C-alpha cells in the first residue's frame, strides 16, 4: 500500500476513554446526580426555553453515545471541510483520497455527514468505515448518499453537542478548506488540545496541491498570534499544515506508532506506550523536557492499581511524571521524540 510504514500494534484500536470497571460500578450514583440536577430545575424556576435546551441536549448526547459505544475501540479520524466543495475541485479529490487511505489503514472516518468535503471523505472511506454527525439546518445540509440511512449516522439540532462528539469520540482531526464552520471547528479543536481539555491527538490541515488556504492561515498564526506572543512557540508543534495526502496519513499513523494514550492519576501524568524506552532515552527526556516537569523526574512506571483492570492497557509500558499542565505543545514534542526514537523509522535504521 503506497506510503504505509507503520504496522498496527495489538492496542492500536483501543481508546483510552473506555470506562474503567470502578467507574462502571458508580453509574447508578452518576445517574442519580443527573436526576437530582433535573429536579433542582423546578426549584430554580427555569424557563421553558432553558428546559427545552437542556432536554434536547441530553437526549442528543444520550443517543449519540449509544451509537458510538460499539465503535469506541476503533480508531477514528474526523474530517472537517466545506459542504460547498464540488466533485471537480482538487479539495474534493484530496478529501476522498484521505478517507480512502485511512480506511485502508483500518481507521473509521467521521464527518458532518453533509456534501462537499464531508461526502468526499465518506466516498473514500466507504459506508462500512463511515460515521456521520449531521446538523439539522434549514438549508444546505442533509446527509450525503454514502451515510444516509446508516445506523452510524446521528442527526443533531445543536452545534455544541455535535462539536463535542467530533472531538471526544476520535483520535485525530483533519481540516480541509471551508467556511466559518470549518474555521470555528479547527480553532476550537486546537484550543481544546492546547489547554489540555482534550488529550493529545494529531491535528492536520490539508490543502489542495499547491493551495494557499492553510498556508495563508499559517502565516496569520505565525505573524499575529505567535509574533505578538499570544501563543507559545511550542504550540506550533500541535498541528501540521500540508498539501500532501500521504503526509497527512503518516502524521496520524506515526503519532500512534509508539504513543498509545495518556491519563492523569492524581497529580501524575501517565503516558502509555507500545514500546518501553531504555534508560538512556529516559535520561534524554529528563534533559530535554525538565521544563514541563513540576517536580521530580520522568520515570518508567508499572500499571497503577486504578488501571489494573484494563486488560487492553494493562501490559503497556508507561512513563510517569508530574506534568505542569500548561506546556501541552512541549508535551507533544516529547511524544514526537519517543515516536522518532522507538518508531518504525528508528527500527529501519
């Protein structure tokens, strides 16, 4: 298969947000909290409009979680882009090729289920590997023919519930050129990762060959955001701008070639890996990334008792340290070092 360099690990399809058995035992308590919150709305004299928003949002999320649950352990990538892109546009062809390549690699492709870039990515992936999050609008948006009528399609009234699902349920996000909605989704995803509100994942901005859409955007980010100190230099490591489909594919696959997932346990960040770093590499990490360690050192770790019941994660090697929770861009750079040092390219050398 063209460009494939990253073999699939036994844990490649495991998603770290699967509930732990301890959490499963607390479901009744959490459901009771939801009921108590609903009961308080009467005492708060909530307006009918407020109640309708809460009711609809809860129903939308409940159903969406039900749809996604059977696929939680499948790797998924969200593809954003304009609904107005036509089949003869190079952007369409890029999105279609990207969807096809990711499906070939065993990844499911999540889009807004509409036309344009969304339909192109789904045509590439095919119906079996497609999932859709359709937004109900009075114009322009209906489910594309690939996903229409499929059990993996969710229709939503609210953008905020839809955007939550686009980020929560996937392992990577790829943005093609689009309008206000695409810009909104791209910046929100960047913000969630940068602030640690979403675990690390690869973010790719894919343009038409020799296109200027994302290059112009990148110049704005460099000049106005980075140049005026509104973001940190390491924040530029959180994303990739490219016009090459294969580079966009490899950016995602390489990210998970050694890195698997992360979890905070109290004040410590646990990085789960597919390969164990040797002592020399751990020393290198301590030398190069001491600025993101709040106290102590980066250390190898065994599975914590709170993770011991996770069979799909239990045997993975781990690194543990007290992360300062601010320098997420630097954390991404550390993951890059791990992937470079232990990944397929290093093996080939």
